C-alpha cells in the first residue's frame, strides 16, 4: 500500500506542477499550431525554391555561362566602390546646381569631374553612355539621360533644379 500511495502522491504532484503548462497550451494552442504550420510551410517553400533553382541552372547551363567571366576585375584596387561614386556624384551635382557666382573655369572643371564620375558609375553598372563624344546641348541632353538611367538603376542624384527631387522613371 505504501508504494501505491507514493506513486499516487508523485502523480498528483506532477499533475499540479504541469498545470500551468497545460493551461498555457490550452490558451495558446492556436499560436503554437500556427508557428508549427508556418515553419513547415517555409521549409517546404525553401526546398521548392532550391529545386527550382537547380532545375533552372541545369536548363540554361549556368556553369557554362559564368565560366568565362573574370571576377578578378571586380577586386582591382583602382576600381572605386559604387557607394563612393554615388557620394561624389551627389556632392558634385549639388555644387553644380548651387554654384552660381563662380568663374566659368571652375564651372567647366566641375562639369568635367561630374561627367567623369557619371562615366565611372555607368561603367560599374554596365550602362552605355556617350558623354565624352558629345558637346554643348547634346552633352547636356546625354547627361540628363544618363542621370535618369542611373536613377532607374537605384542611384539617387540631385535634381536639375535646387529644392526638387529627381523623378525619373
């Protein structure tokens, strides 16, 4: 009889100790179930994406396409980071727009530096530009076109008029 009572007492103690966990499970079962279902769904989606990417790689022979690309040109020391080019373009663009009262020599040098940075940004993003070949109004039109293409690529530049945001689409 003593063993039966000890077992009954242990089970009663276990029931009382697990009562808070049982109540939490009762009140939060929908959230727990939702987390389990979402986790399983995300795992299934990741697995499906991996299979799809593997299938696409096999279909277009991705290894053959990337075999000829020389990745060392991206690690050159003379290559400036795109973030630095963007900062230079914003600084020079702001000076270009707000540089009234300066000499023509200063303004010409500023435009040359701005065009150089535009060319470097275009080269970094693989965008064609013709700033070096053009002069006068044609060069201004090409500058606006290049600014629009760079803006569409995600590079925000100062607007043509001070106080306005660039709205190229």
